[in-house]
C-alpha cells in the first residue's frame, strides 16, 4: 500500500469513526476503570538481579514507518567554541522505541503526558513468535499464541504489558526492518492480529501491548485495525521495543520512561526491565 494511500486511509477511518470513538472510548475507559482491580507493579517477589535495556539508540537515520527522516539535529553550541555543548532536536513523536498514546488513534483519548504513572510499571509478558516470523514476514501474534503462552506459564499477570517477540529487532540496521515488497511500497513485518488485541482487551487490566517492529499492526495491514481497536480503549502501545530475547517469557518487570509532553500522541521513550 502506498504511503499516500495509508495516510488517506487513516484520515478516512478517523473521520468516519470519530463519533464511534467518542462514545466507545469513553464507555470502554469507564468500564475498564470500574472493573479493573489494583494490579501489582512488580512481577518479582524478590529483589531483581539485573536490568535490561529495551530501547534502540535513536539517531537521524533510524528507520521509520513512512520511510522519511524523522529525527533532526542542529548543534547550537559547541565545546570548542562556547565551552559547552548544546543541540536542538526536531523529532517526530513516533520514532525509534516509542509510545503510542490513546490520543494517537482517537479524537479525545489520553495524551502520552496523561498516562498514569502506575501504568508505566508492569509485569511483562513476552510471547515468542520468532519461529513462524522467520518463515513468514507477515506473521501475526494470534489468540492461539496467547493460549500457548498461558498453557506454558499460567494466567496472564494482572495489569501486565504483553510484548510480541518476533526477532525483528535484529534487522533494525538494515532495509529488512521496513522490508518493502516487490512493489516497493508494501511493508512486510510481524504484528498483533486484531483478534489477539480483542482477546487482550477482555483480559484483566492488560495495560499495553508492545512490538519489536515498526507498528502494532503487521506491515501490510490496510486499515490499522489493531491501532483502531486498542488505543481508543484507553490503553497504550509500544513500538520498536528492543532486546526482548534477553528476557524470560514471564517474571520480568517493565519500566516505561514515557515523555511527559502535553498533548503529545506519543513519543520516544527509554524502556527497561528488571529481572
């Protein structure tokens, strides 16, 4: 799908669904708040032994969803001339390892600054789909993958963040991270299946979903179905998370350093996990 078509599709979806979002997001958010029980912030019952960095280093050539540069640096002062260094940055909200706030795909959802701090610390669930993603770049995390995880590890922890490990982080320095098809327009990389997102929305107080790719939706998605369902429910997403392979399937605690930027629909974040 061409970049212009994607943008126009998003605009159309936003306009046609705006009234729905206003009602359903408020209703879902109210129901979520009313039914969710206080969730434990830490997965560990004992002191963590190490911390793992789950953040890609952000730079001016970091790959982006639309392919255009989204990070710009302008040095204002230098140590050689001014005895101190100071840069001015221009950064698209959705660049590098970053947050998708509910406002990203709703008319009046929470901005990234409005995410409750207790939602930024959570037990982490890592669902490994590397085997099928290796054979199929369009692989998606499905309800069956969630069932397989719970069969092996028990119920999803209350108040958790569910992350997809596809192995795509290994491609971040190459063209395969975007993975354009033969048409030169359509991207191919893994993401969440809409049915998996819907299943997690029914789970007890799942706070967020995370992917090690450029989008919560798989690369060739024509309609951003997961974005359109997940974010208006009041939950947030994490895209381009790194180093999930260094973590266990369960037992880690995620800490999300989300930027407190007023009215932002998202933003680059420093994310790490205690194990």
